[in-house]
């Protein structure tokens, strides 16, 4: 693993970012290559035009390959967007020898069986995350080494639209690369920003990107809930553009250089910024205090969505803080406004957690790189987990029939048979899509609703 490099591809609404990293002997990741270019063909976090997006991917990939002096063949890609939804489902297996110690392989098997739950129409599984374990109805944080007849778990299963995932695969393929795996973007950002203590104590991670704001709630070390909001940095820029009838480029510039979401923070009421006129026209003077009120309106809308989501899921009293990351987290005074709108929770804007990296350059500690860097952390973890697994295909004697469990049976006790050989979920999706000629439209009217089977 020390000499192996992994590539993470962050396909964002405003930018395509690529990071190439290798694992050192000390267990940390060294960034050996990176690239970035303007994103084309992506709307609200989803690939809309695979051909045009492929062109942007190729530019960023070539930049990273040149810097790292390597040729990349396969990439891990982040996936997000309004099509993402989650369901909470229970699962269990009956152990043949209840007096034997529970092994890691049995826990893996319990996880694997969740791949056979009934999926929403036109969707497939992106990730499966455990919420809790129990042995003979007694809850525990780690069942390995315990004894018992029945091993149970509650799982948060993340689904995504097959159509949207297919477009990601097509854009990567047209750029000349192989899609090795998909990783949920909020999880990637969490890997880069949150500590294990944060996840244990309970936080709401808010990743404000260009096209979407992604919410991920962690408690007792596990992801509990996700939600994607189609309001983010690009919409704030459009608000400024419309309010002052200036170009999108100038609107983005004054947002970054002078914007705040707290008008009260502007002490000089007559403080103005001059924006060049369109095509040689007369320049415009814009009140920075008024600019703050424009930005505040949209940021308040994002915060209100967060508050409603927390209240609906009854998480407000269970969490310690709201942690902001992503490019939109750089809006000045967002912490202050958040604590005013959601007074029950502390708010913070957190940089990249450097403990995962070896000599991370100062410019990469910016929260706009949270997803891209987090993809590397998550991808290395996935490959290390895969290396620990015993290939089930070598255990033919444990499953003489060779038959897959039925979806209905997977929601009941699954007995002692092993499931078919396990692949990373991202690869399962890719193989599934390759055999599809026509994918039914995905119905996301019931997005992100926790359902107990």
C-alpha cells in the first residue's frame, strides 16, 4: 500500500478538482499531484452533459498527472446531488455456532447481505453504513469477540439515481479513465474535516458547494442522516448579479472580496466598492452594507433549511455543533449568523484536518478542497478494508447451491450461507450500469426519508 497511489476526482458545479496521493510508511497520505479547472456541463452537483464535463475532467487530470509524473488509469469519484436518498434498515444473521467468538468475517457478511434490500425504482446502492450492532438483542458498539446466537445491525443505506450515476461514468469514460469507485461527497468531506471525537459527540456537517449544500449528521461515531439542498454559493452569486445588474464574473469577485452575511459587521455605512461597467460603460458603485443584506437573505434560507431538517429529525438536542466546510463556508460571519438563527448549537468553520496528511501545503488547508482530499482518505480506507476481507469465492463449501439470497429473504434471518463474492459498492454500480440499455426515470419525490423496513 505504501507505493500505491490513488486518484480522487471531485466533479463540482463550479470546479473540477483532482488529487493524486500515495500512502507513506507512517500511514499518512502525501499529495503528489493536483489539478483544477472550471466545471462545464454540471448543474447543481449533477452531471448534465457528460461530453462537456469529460473535457473539463481531462484538463484537470492532465494537470495532476504532470505534477505527479504518473499516468492515471482509474479514479474514485465523489457523488452528490438532490437524487441522493437514504433509508434505515435492520439486518440479522443466525450463527451456526453461537458459542464461538464472533469474527470480523461474520460482521462483513452481515454488511454484505444488506445489498439485497429492495431498492427504489431506477436507483442503486452507493454505500452501506452501520448505525448500531446487537447480539441477541443486546446493543453493542463492536460485536467482534462476543458470543451469541443472533447477530444484528441497523444500517443506513444510501441510494442514488442510476441515470445520474451513469452520466458520471460516461463523463469519466469519455475523458479516458476508468471509474473505480463512487464515494458519497458528504462522507468524503467529513473524512477531511471531522475528527473521530466530532463524530462521536454529535455534529451536523454542512458542506456549502457551488450548486448544492449537503448536510451530514453524525452521532456516536456513525452517519445518521444526509440531506441535499439545491441552494448554495452559485445561487448567492446570481442574487448579486440580479440585484446590481452586473456580470457574473464581477458578482463572484465582489462576493469573495467584500461579501459578508452580516450587515451589522459593516461599520462604515458609506463604504462602497466600484464595479467596472459593462463593455466600457459607466462603472457602478455598490454599497458593501447593502451587498451584505443581499447575501444574508440567501444564507438565512440555507440556515433555515438546516434548522427545519434538524428539528424534523429531532437532532437539535442530541448534537454539539454545526460544522461548515466547502467554498461557501468562506462567507464572512457565517458562524455568527448561524448561532443567531440556530442558538442551540455552536457553529464553526473548520479547515482540513491535517492528521491524515504528510506536510499538507498551506494552500490546500482551504475548506474548498475538503471533498477532493476526503476522497483520498475514504478511498484508501476502502481499499484497506477490502484487503482484510477473505474472498468468499474461495469458500464454495459454505454455499453449495451457489444461489443468491432473495431480496425478501435478505430482510429476514439469512442463516449460515455466505453471500456471493463481495465487490466495492462503487464497482457493483458500475458493473450494473454497463448491462443496462435503458434506465427508468428516478422518482425522488420522497428524498432522504428514513424508512424502517
